C-alpha cells in the first residue's frame, strides 16, 4: 500500500463536515459533561470527608493543609529510625501520617496487622 494514497482516501472519506455540531448539540454536550463532572467531584468529596473523619480518630502529628505532616518527616536517612521511635513514643502503637493527599496508617503492633 502507498501511504500517500491511504491518507488521501481517509481525508476524503472523513471530512470536517461530518463532525460539525449544531449549537444545540454543543450546548447539550457541554451541560452533560459539566453535570457528570460535578457529580464525580461531589462523590469524591464525600469519600475524602469520610476518610478524614475516620482517620481523625487515630492520633498523629499536626497536619498542615496540603502538605500534611510532611515537615515532620524531613530528616536525614540515618535519623529516620529515631523519628519513628519518637512518633511511637508520642502517639502509641498506631498513628496516622498525611502528606500531599495521601494517608498513611502506621501500625507497630503485630496483632494489629493480623
């Protein structure tokens, strides 16, 4: 097959006129996409709020907006174990860390893992 002939055939078969939409069709499509977007955002917000409510019952370091407890975790690699020990001493066997939209539940008791 000749690529040039194939492209010529495709461009002649599918013209721009086939995909032109009327103003009403564009309006309906826009409203539908907007409605679905709002529903998805509302659903996601409800899930995030439920997570936040349940995880608020678990102790942990202070969580700043957006970055969460990230500043607490900025330590040299050699001192990370000491940080974990300090968090264990301050918050107990279970604590939660939040950083950039992600929650981490730290479990130190083997019975909790089972």
